[in-house]
């Protein structure tokens, strides 16, 4: 069951790009063990929010806390070391590297945050490498990709490349996993399997923040849904409450229902 003290919190966060305010006054509180979805129209600020949380962008204002620590000023690798992992809306796969190497890269990014620590660790490097490979393999197995371990990642079908990115994030053994449109480009069967996988990840004790446009998936897996519109919070609540919220239907879900 999700606990009541948030694992991830944002307070009054804001980010503008020139005249475009991408995220404005967003407060969210994600409880440990929950699946927390962020939805909203194109350009609503969802990816910007994940970039602020993971440290790829800096805040103009406000505060982000993760596992009790204030994240402001921390680098992405520091946040990874604290237990944060993510995937990207536009896949970030190294096509010429093998499937296994792609997962190992994630582990390296986490364990080699500073160059100095890397140098001090030189003597242990080989053992560490073995451990990284084992962890990577375990996660390839979980995602059903172990048989493709030595193939170039670019040779995988698109849906499997998305899973590979999730394997890479999971191999860092995060407390929280931020997924930016993991179902984009997946067919219906793949999307349903992704839903099962998200439950499996949650059952392993990992909190999930899911940015997604596939409403079937969002409504099936989420405990809480946050709706962003023009960078601001339009609504927040259970999937059932969100689906019957007239402001959300007007701004976003209405179009989705019409498409269905
Ligand atoms: N690096 C940037 N420079 C300038 N403007 C940006 C930048 N990144 C995002 N924006 C703008 O900020 C707003 C929010 O963009 P963002 O990518 O966060 O939306 P999104 O909710 O993820 O949309 P989508 O569903 O299409 O992925 C948009 O108006 C976008 O054009
Ligand atoms: Mg986006």
C-alpha cells in the first residue's frame, strides 16, 4: 500500500523558456509505492516537469524534494545516486552498442558520478564491472530481452527498444522511475504488456511516475492522476475522479473520447 509521506514532492515550481511559461506553480506529492500519472495536452509541460525533477533543467523558482532531500542544485547523476531513474520521450538508445552494453551504460552513469570517485575505485573496477553486467542481465531477463543481449540495440523492433530503455533505468536499482510516454509508438498488445510491466515494477517497491497520452493505460494502472494544462495543474485525483471532471474533459479528455 502506498505510504502517506511523499517520496517525491514539488512545491511551487516554475520554468519558463523566454516568454513561454512551460511549468507554473506545480505542487505534486508522490507517495512511495504509488503509480502516479501526469497527463495533459501536447505542450502542457509534462516533459519539462520530468526534466526539472531529474535535473536536466534547473528551476526558475520553487523546490523539489526526493526522499527527504532538497534536489535544487543537484546534478542528474547525483539524483540518480539518490535513487532516481528515467526514460525519454525520444528514445535514447545507442544503436551500435549491444543490448547488454546499453543497459550497462545506465549503471555506469550512476556509479561514476564524479571522476575522482571513479579514479579511487580503479582497483575495484573489474569486480564492479562483473556486478554491473550481472545486474544488467537480470534486468534484460525481466524485460524478456536476454536472448538479444549481444545484438546491436538498433536492430531491435521499436517496441523492444522502449523496453530496453526501461531495463537500463531499472538496472540502476532506483526508488523511483520516471517514464516519459513509454507507450508512444507501441501497438495495443505491447501497450497492455507495458501495463503489466508497470505493475511488476511497482510490486518490486519502485514508485512510478508515468507521463502518457494512452488513456486506457493511464486509467488502468494509476493510483493518482495529475492533469497539466498550459503548465498549470488543472486537476489531481483518482482515475475515476479525473475521468468525470468536466474541466479535464473540456481541456483534454473530450478530444480523446471523440477519437475513440
Ligand atoms: N528547450 C526548450 N526551449 C524552448 N521552449 C521549450 C523547450 N522545451 C519545452 N518548451 C516549450 O515548453 C512547453 C512545454 O513543453 P513540454 O515538452 O514540456 O510539453 P509536453 O507536455 O511534454 O508535451 P508533449 O505531450 O507534446 O510531449 C511547450 O510550449 C514547449 O514548446
Ligand atoms: Mg513531452
